[in-house]
């Protein structure tokens, strides 16, 4: 049973559309060399690529082992020309893969920065909501579940302090391991 479009709420659908537009815009902004590198990297990671190489290399070797009458070997054993061609191909393929990984890394950094901005905004909004709820409960004389916990959560969060604590904990973890 496939889920229907009706099972996804309006705001979720709106968020999905926004994300799809952001991804489409990122892909549209790629340079021609980025698109070429992506295409080559994508193709080189397929079974079709492996099969083509298996056929070409096998054919090269068979033709150069004098297995086909009338064809003079141009690259006799130990196939130095084949080794050179494959080495050059490996250099270019690894360069295309690195170009794609670099672009993907930049995109991941952009997403991480966006996530951070949204998380900081959400944290600020929640702090304000907790402060308003605290004021309402105090004004109405309603006892809060845990005043100390609510007070602590209603305080402004220092991103720098959290980052410093995280850095210290990570450094201590490195020392332990």
C-alpha cells in the first residue's frame, strides 16, 4: 500500500517543495565543468562502466596475446601501454571524483549553516515561549512542574558557551581514547 498525498500535511508538503526548489537551484548554479565532473563521476560508479572496462581490457589483452590471427600485437605482454592508459584514466577519474566530493562538501557546509541558523532561531523562539508561559503561570498563581528547571530552560542559551563545553568534552574524549 503506497501512502497517499493526503497523508502528508500542507506544511510538510510546503517544506518538501521548498527543499526541492533549493536543491534544484543549487544544481542549476553548477558550472559546466561541475556538470561534466558530476556526469563522469556518476557514470564511473556504475556497473555499466565496470562492464565496459572489463570488455575493453579483456579485448586489448586478447588481441595483444596473438589470439586473433592477422592482428599484430601493438602492446605485447606485459602490456605497458595498457598500464599507462589505465594509469592516466585513474588520474582523471580520481580528479573528477574529488571535484564532485569538494562540491558536495561545500553543499553540506551550506546545509549545516542553514540547519544552525534554523536551530538557533527555534531555540530563541522556545526560550521566549517558556518565558511567556512562566509569566502566565506566575500571574495566574499556577504552580509550575519544576520552577528551577523552567527557570533554567527559560534563560538565554549562550551558543559560545555551549560550543566551548562541547570542544572541551571532545578534547577530553581524545585524551581518553
